[in-house]
């Protein structure tokens, strides 16, 4: 078993959209193709990319992680079932890396890790969700994954009417739960921004028949405690699905204060990238395992190898994998959700093309998706994305 070649490229995913914290006018993503040759002569190319919101990592990939990956080989790459063991390749990539200091490093490794799991499943001739269920869950896989449509970004000239029309399109695609951005009125006093956001929320709720359980709102970490509490008081009567990333992701004490005052579900974790971070979050942020949602993104968190460690940490602290709904909206996390029994997965039906959304022949029905039987992650079933990936491999 050996790594034959690794190729990488930078792909623009820029757009005029913005959330409460950043805009995406200069956003990029790294794309990689990793070709693996098995001892029996089989050969497979796996693909990977980093999730939206974190920029491409060509320097880290080319200077450190790709050279180490190309040196990996031998028994470390063999799993007990005879297939590829991505954990062995992961250990080679992380050689001589000190603990801590996550962020961009975790993004680069996670991008390569995605490609390695794609290759591992292709060598086995099965979808990734099946490989994961067989290796980690005694063969048990979910029949489908719960998904929600993430959107509602700020866009020049887009008002409440445009927001409602966007959400209406998601409902037409088969999603029953949607997410919108709030807190993005720059320079506004809290009371003015809150007034505007309440009007936007109520407009979407009207479309949803007044059912708050079908709507999530996302702050992208912009608020301090005063704003977070002010919004929490206003949001409480709506009984929303969850209040997403209201605070700085590393401010655990302030999360704990918010959780004392807001009884509804809080979602966070998409900007934490390691098992150690996950442990600190559930120890110190006052989160409640009966209702809150953890959004660690395997593509940003050093990949699935580290994400499995995160799940083990959470279970040790009394959290079910069903409380995990990964950020990112990609097919990698969708396979993980089905294979490892998570609570669901984010989806981006209209943004971050071609990476957002799922395979062309996987329709959404009542916010649930059944995965196809394509070997690997299934990128080949998403034509616009596969055109980018295939070009890199060639």
C-alpha cells in the first residue's frame, strides 16, 4: 500500500454574500487528489477539499503535509480488513507537529484526510458510509440523514422579501428546516439591529406556518454577552430549532452564562478543530446534552481521524453522537452522519458552488436524504463538483 501521487489546486468560491462576521468576496478553497496503490495492484484516486469559511492552504499543503504524506507507506497504511488505513497516513502527516495551535493546520490536514477516506472506500468498492459503519459501528448504518438548508446570507440589495423567496425555494427542494443569518447590521445599535432581525425572523416564520422548530438563526460568533442575551430574550417566544454560534467560539465562560438564561437549544463548535477543544467546550461552556447541538466540521478538524476522537470525547462526557450536526454542507460529512449515526448534516443548496449541496440523484424529502451506492464519498455523482475534481486528477 503506497501513496502514488498527491496534487493540489486553489479554487475560488468568492461571492458577494456575507454573514454577521465576514464576507466571501475573496474566499478560496484547496482541492486535492490523492492516488493510492494497494498491494494487490488496485489503484484509486480520492478527492478532498476544505469547507467554506476557511481559506485555501497551498503553503501548508506543499511545504509540510503533502511531502510527509508521500513518504508514508508500509504496514501503517494497512487496516485490519486489508484496506487502506487513513489513520496511518494521518500520523505520517502530523509527524513533528506540536500539540495545540490549530486553525489553518487542521484545515490542510483535513483536506488530505477527506481524500484518503474517499480512496479507502473506493479501494474497498463501497460507499464511505458503508465502510464507516462496518469499521466503527458493527455494520449498522442509518437509512437516511436529516439535513437542513443553510442560507439567508446578507447580499447587496437583498431585503426581507428576497430572504423569504430564498427560503421558499428551499422548501420547494424538499427541506422542511432552514437556517438564516442574523446580527449582520454593521454599526447599528443592538436595539435597532434586533428590531430589524425580529421582523426578518417573523417573515420567515410566517412562511413556515409559525413553527419555530423549523427555523435556525445564525450569528457566526459576532455577539458579546450583552447582545447575545438581548437577542436570547427576544428569541425565546419563537421556540426556534436553535440559536447558532451566538458568541466567540472560544469564550466558554460566556457560553455558560448564556445557557443559564436561554432555555432553547444553542448550536456551536464549527470553529473548534480538535478533540482537546471539544473536551474544553463540553466541560466549561455550560452546554446541555439533552438539547444543544455540536457542529464540529470533520473537513476542518484534521479530518475524520480526529473527528472520531472528538466523538469519543463527547461520549465520555455524556453526549450522544445524535447531538452532532456537522457544519460544511458537504458529502463527506453526509457520509459520516449516515455511517456513524450522527444527528444530521448541514446543506447549502444555493451557495458555495460547486462544493455545496449533494449528489445530483439524491433528492431531499422532508429534510431527509438517502445516500447513493457510489463507491467512495460519491463526488462522481455531483457533476459540477466532479468536473473540478476530475480536472485536477488528470
